[in-house]
C-alpha cells in the first residue's frame, strides 16, 4: 500500500506547480496552500479571497439526489448515461455533483487559470474521496476544439452539458454568488461562442444536450431547435434537447 505524501512535500509540489503556472499563463495568480485552494486578489475589489475546500464538496453532495433538477436533466428514463461531457467546466461544481451521483464526467475548461484551480481542488478531493475524484477526467482545451477529438481520441457521450454564464444584462433579485463573481473576473463572456458550441455538442452527443439558463429568460431556440423539455430549479432551469 502506498503511503500518502507528507504535508511538507505536498506544499513543495504545489508551489512548484503554481510557479510553473505563473510563468506560463498568469504572473498575477496568487494561490496559497493549505487544506483549501485559496485564491487571493491584490487588485481593488470587494472580493479579497475565495477558496474551495471539503465543506464545499459536502454541500454539493447534500444537494444531489435522484429528484434534484440537475440529475433529473441528466438521467434518461431514470437511467444513467454512459458518461457526461461538461463543455464549460468553470470551478466544476456541476461536474462534481454529476460525479457524486456515480456518473463519469469529462470536465473541459479552456481558461488555464480556472483549470489550474479546479485541478488543485480535485487533488484535495482525491485525498478523502478517491472514488469521486476518479470519476472526473479534466481537459484544458477550447471546448469547440475538444469536440473535434470526440469519436477519435474520446468516445461519444450520451449527454453533453453546457452552462454558459448568465448574460451581463440579466436582472437578478439576489446578489450574484461569490464564486460566479470570481469566475467572471477570470473568464470573459465573449469567449463563449454559444451557438457554435451547441452545434458541436449536438453533433457528438448520442442522446441529449443540456443547457443551464436563468429561470425567467426566453426559452433557448438555437438554430431553429427548441428545447424538448425544461426542468425548473431555484433561480435557473435546464433546457434539454433530446436527439
């Protein structure tokens, strides 16, 4: 049985990875190592720090059941898909919840900083929940380019999941959640070519495409395709396109 790496060696390896990440992609990236993944902001902002830890995973697990809107959208006649591709990975909360239900997920994220943060988070998840962590495969790549590899380097999924960030002009009743504020500081909205991404997702999916939307926004009609059905959730909904 392999012994776990010492805390000190884990710290050293983390800062080696962080130093490499800074050199390649973001000199301003400021992360600290402890049992959490902590992102620090030096620029003037109402958010001074943001972290991901075991408590976040526990909260995500508690929200998931067969009756939860996300899982209802993912399942087909109460059957699990062979696996799911999440084309807009972000901080991976939806990916984690899908994996918590026992479904394998390929997490795809173009932004190298966000990808780095999620990978560090996932490595900590693996310490206390190895089964959950091994259900998730991470890919740092543009989602549209990744779709070109499906069928050759990756198998075709039953389900493709897309969570485009809500439009800037979308009026909210409540203040935007902290993790989404942080994500928007790292990812530009115009980086997401939604219609093209949907078409690629449609071409590689065996059964369905799911798009997360604000609850009260007009139903998503993409390239003359209407959602087959919609599943409502608190503050948002899932538009499901069945092939």
